[in-house]
């Protein structure tokens, strides 16, 4: 993938699997590994490699009732407006 080509898809990045989608017009990045939490460094690397720089991303924690965790070692970043 070139530095200026950003697209939806599933990608391997070292030990991580990265899934990129556009949901309701906003970027969404999921990053996971099979056996451990992705590191901060890996999350940061994926964000800047697969999402356009001008986009602001955040990891969100909804209320306990709305929290869903289907994969123990997966983190999500969502595009937000600032």
C-alpha cells in the first residue's frame, strides 16, 4: 500500500491483523493479535499507516451496558470530529 492510498480491507502488520472500514462515513480501525494485547506502539503504527493523517482517531469506552468484547485481544479506533 502506498503512503497516499488508504482503503478498506484486512491487512497483516507484523504479529497484528488490522481491519480498516468506513462505517457511516467515518474511518474505523480494528487491531488484534491471536494471544496478547496489541501494544501502544503497534496501535500507533497501524493508525498512521492505514488511516489518512488529517483524520482524528480515538479509542472509546461506552457505558458498561453497551460495551461489547467479542475478541479478547482486539482494540478499536474510531474517527471523531474535533
